C-alpha cells in the first residue's frame, strides 16, 4: 500500500456531483485512488504541501494529433484555411518515421502535463514508413499520462477524389485488421486504466462511407469508442452536401456514428437539428477553440450545445494548427470565445474549467477521472496562486481569469509527473533538443 497526503490546500475545486469548493482541505491518496477528503488528515506516507495552491482535477484533453508537434508554425501553412493547410503539410508528414512519431508524442504529452493535463486522447490517422500506434502509446507510458489513443486512418486519396495524397492512404481491409491488432494488444477497459484504444477514421473527406460503417460495427463488437472530425468549417459542410447530399450530422447518424460511445472533434458548424441529435443520443463533442481560431473555422456554438445537454470536452488539437498544447490556455479561450459570441455572462471561469476536467472525462467515458471525490482516480493538479499571475486576485479559484497556466504539481494515478513546475519522468532538455533536430532535418529535406 502506498499513500500520499496533499496537506492544507488553500482551495479545492472538486468538480464532484455537487461541485463542492473546499477551503483549507487535505486530500489522501492511497494506491492511485482518492481515499479521503477533509481537514486534519494524516498519513505515514509522503506529504505534499498544498499551501498557496488551488487544487483541481487533472485536466482532460479530448482531441490531439501529437505527431504535429514536429510541424509547428510551418511557412506556407500559417495563414491557410483547413483544406489548404492540410495540402501544405501532407508532404511533410509523409516523411515521418517511427522515431518522429515517438519523439513528437513525448514532447506533446510533456507540454500537456506541464499545463495540468493528466488524461489525453490522440488521433493518429497516418502511418508512413512503418509507423504504428504503439509509437505513441510508448511515449505516453514514459511521460506518465493516462492515454486514450485512437487508431485513425485515411483511405481515399487524391486520385479517388479525396484530399490526402495517395501515398498516405491505406487499404480499408488493412486498416480494420490493424484496429483489431492494437485493440487486442493495448486496450484496457478496466476502471483506472492507463490506456484505452479507440477507432477513428479521419474525416468524411478522407475515408469511404463503407469504412465509417465498418468501423462503427467493429468498435461496438470490441467495446471501444469511436472518434472523427465533423462539421469543422464551411468547406467541410459544403463537401458533405456535395458528396453525400446531406449535412454532417445526418451523415454521422446514417452510418452509426452517434451515441455515448462516439465523440466528434470541432463541430463548429452544427445546426440546431444536429445539436438536438447529439443531445438525444448523448454523442460527445471535443471543442478545440484555439485551433478553430487559428484556421479561421469559426466559433463553435458551445453555449447552445451545453444547454441542450450534449457532453462537451476540450481539445488542444494538433500543434500544427494551434500551435501550442496548453490545455489551461485552451479553457480560457473557450470561455472568452463564448463571451465574444453571446455576451460576458455566456460562460463563467468555473464552467470552462468544468468542461476541461469533468466534461472531458465524461466525453471519453471515464467517470473515474475528472473529479476529486472519494473513489475517483488520483489525477490531481496543484496550481500555485501566490505568483505574479494571480497577484491582486480577489477570487483565487477563478483560475481562468487570473492565475497560472503552468501547473506546480501534477499527480496521475497518485504518482508525481510534475513536481515544482518541472517534469520528473523524462529528461525534458534532451527531449527538446532531439525534437528541434528532427524538425530542422525535415525542413532541410524539403
């Protein structure tokens, strides 16, 4: 048995069923699980001071493309809409090897951890030069984050009317076979799992209807979740209407892509009927506000989506379209954009933080995460509110208004991943050096 006691936290935002906010509180962690919450707790194990800290559940990232941390701020893609942006970057990504995938995932996950994220999904939909999903799974185990990788895919290349080059698409039979392989090898459905695998054909403009339908059947047979991009921008809507004769929501429903085991990324352009469909079926949404701004896609109707009862989490999206991976900054942007669209009272700092924690965990089917309550997994973030970014704040718990975007301590399954603002699981300086060398080599090759 191992114990750790978080002692004398200044404030705890539990995100539990009652959304309790507790002052001067201790949190006892035992064997990776929250065992007790309250004043004057004791332990014979390690003690971690919470003085001067606001404590939250670890943040949850519901959409990422970790491989893209090697292609930040690429000239020629900096000012493009989605389709042009992709067409600029596809030839670069076609050069990736397993080493590129692994190192890029390590860097992306390290960046997330430093912003307080304890659980991240990833959407890997291209596999050039022998890369495999386990290149990213190994990276997550090394960084120490809870991980929900998805086996993505593209099967319709340019010669068949799709967007990606033919060199990056796969045969659909091979895609489904590899989905089975990685699920059987790496998916852990148990409570407290550190790795769950999903199935994620990339998008309506890069895979066939048959693959979407077959993927849904396979996912339900295997008991795993489904993920894809949907209704991201006006180009996306126009493509769906031109090619399929319907809006994206109808396309998803027709192919079995609605339900509590499905979550869609972006959903910027959902209309009222599609929001109603997602609410009735409990289909989740990964909201990616910074990426949506960067690519000029628009402001997702998150207020309407939440009010309808649709599960919503946050996603940083790929670092080629963000171009950072700070989930705390993403939560703040979510709050600000809803205020721009609907007024200053459209979303509070606490609601945006709830979307970033409990909301994301619920989207990923993880009710054991995203809240600080007895019996939940010990994924806990401690935010130092004694620094310059919170100086003068009257409400220290309103972290997204005045507070740090980098975590002081981060526990995942009760283990320290970040301590005193530094990653403790890998040598970050050496990792950054290698990442920069790989990026420079890719640029030189072009």
